[in-house]
C-alpha cells in the first residue's frame, strides 16, 4: 500500500525529524565533529527509507546543525547539506530497488566515510584514506542504530497510513 500524507503531515514530520537531528547533534557534538567523529544523528538518515520526503529536510538539518555547532564554515554547511541529501537519497534507493532493509547500513557508513574526507583531508592535513577509515568506523554504530529504528517502526506499522 502506498502511503500518502497531507502537506501538513509531511511538513510536521519533516520539522520533527530535523529538530531531532539537531538536538542529537547538540547532545553529541563533543564527538560528532573533526577528523575522528561519530555522528549518532546520522542514524536518522535511515528514516528516508520509510519516508522519502525526508531526504531534503535531513540535508537541511545537517547543514543547520553544522552552522550552529561546526567550526568549518562553508565547508560544514554546504558539505553537510550535500552529504545529508546524498546519504538519505541512497538509503531511499535501498527501498526503491527492493533490496533487504539491512542494506541501509551501507550508505550511512560509506557515503559520509568516502565523501566527507574530500574536504576534511586538505583542511586538517590528514591523508584521505586514513580519514575514510576513521569516519567510516565512526558511522558503524549510527548505521546499525538507524537500521534498528526503521525496523521497529516498520514492525509496528507506523510507516503506513490507515
């Protein structure tokens, strides 16, 4: 069954998820920035598997949290927006192509893991591949957490409108 949401519902859900992302980033900012990071908030990217309309709001939430808490200016803002949309979009494609739900873990680990070092490497003077390993490793827990979240939502039928 295809889910349908009113514009009001879509905006409300988008705002709530974006707010959750920013709050989680605020609480975890001590280990969410820099060359060694674990961004627990990126677990929320998996929500785009169930609610594709969250792709852009998740990118905006990343950009806004980077604006408020990051220290790299335009790199954090533009990079965060881009990586948020890319990761959430790749998560959605897992569902679109009817792949097993557990595969949402892959883009949450590797999209930030391979893309974020493109700007962090020259900024921090750390080798690209070292950053790929560090950031990817930091994404493992959020990716698994995200998979558990959407699995729980799906099992309870909260992703469907009745």
